[in-house]
C-alpha cells in the first residue's frame, strides 16, 4: 500500500487559470501520481467495464492537464482537487460532469491503494448530482417529429429516421445503432451486445423499424446504417458529434426545446413506464445492470413480454 503524506499547498490563479503554486516540500520522496494512476487504470481495464475505464481515462487526462505530469503522490492535496474543480468551472464544464470526473479520480486513488487519508481530499469538492433538464419527450412530440415534411434525401431526414429507429428499437443507444451490423439481424430479430456493458439485447423488428432499415440498406456494407465505414472509435466520435448537432436542428424544425442522442432512450423508458409496463421488463429491454434483486426478476422475464411491450408502445406512437 502506498502511503500518502498530505501537506499544505496554495495555488495561484490569474483570470481563472492556475499559474503556479507555493507549497512546503514533501516530507519524503514520493512516487509519480501520474505513473501510479495510469498503472491502476490499466489494471482496472481487466475487471471494469469499458464505459467505466473510459471515464477513468478522461478524468485522469483532465486532472493531469491541470496538475501536471510531475505531481507526486505526496503533493496530492485537498487544495489540488479544489483547484481542479475551479479550473474546470472556468472552462464551462457542467457541474455534473465535474462531479463525474472527481468521483472517477477518487475511485482511481482508492483502487490504487493511495487512499489512507484520501477521503479528506474530496471533502470540500462537489461529488453529487444536480437536477438536469428532462431528457424524455412525449408520444405527442415524437409524432411531431414523425410528421415533419423533410426531403427524403436531406441529411436532416436521415437524422430523423435514426432518432426514430432508436426509439422504436427499445431506446437503442446511438453507439449501438452506429455499430449495428447486418449479421446481427436474423429471423425478424436484432440480436446484439450493448457497447456499454456487453449485455445481450434481442429486439423483435416491428414494421416501422423494418421500413427504416430497408430505406438505408447499402450493398457491400457491414453496417445496417450508413453512419460508419471504418468502424473506428474516432470515426464514431465524429459521427456522434455531427448527429447531436443535427438533432438540435431537428428539434428546432419540430418546435421542440431539445433533442440529443440520449432523449430517444429516455423517451422509450418513460413512455413504457407510463403505459404500465413492468419495471423489470423495462430494465431488461434497456439492458440495464442494476441491483442483484432486480436482476433476479429480469432473468425470469420471457422475451415475448418484451416483444409485446414494444408492440404496444409503437402502436401508441405510430399512426
């Protein structure tokens, strides 16, 4: 176990940017925080999900951009973390995102056995959640999107169809829509594993879903939709940014306040709940990993109930 020796440090700011620090000398030689943290995250990639370790990598890059690669474990202090929070705020990072970064850093420290007094380091920074804008929209608003008169060849029509397909397909996340392969469709079903947690998902293809699939079928392509060609992470990130920018334009065209890639997923879940679909059915349909108790019920649900739930939901939306 690596022992942390905390000490007092003062960060100097000018116009919200850290320009230096004054501090007492460390009580003894200390390992590089960057090195230990990177080794910890690398080790956690074996046991943690991709989404979790991606968060760790992102938070660590941000923290080291602020604190510097030369930071030692002995220099890690409450002041350092407070300064990082302020630094992020001056750059317009939202409070919930900052909280996610800070909690990820805390987790890295804990898993790296650097946490003798690490809890105190995070006592004065924000690690909670603030109320965010509602992420779901109603069936009425979804019908407004459906009925938008758009040219079939326009980029906005494609974005509209991808958004609606995401809703129709049990709130399929955009990452899974983008990477969806033709080989994952057979016998009237889509069967794939979620990118976030590798949970298997099986979706019965209903008529409005099939119409969208057929509309964008490209010969000799591995993918169901023409979103990716190479299938690299960089290509996906670019596509996601472009998709969200066009969703904002789609929202304006439909007279809605907001649309993002997350709205489709939240909308399916919200509408299913309002239609009295059992919560365990919703959890399994979304591929959620939740409490052990919930998972026991999810395993007992027959897939036919999910098929029926989605059929009823689409009948409520599609005219």
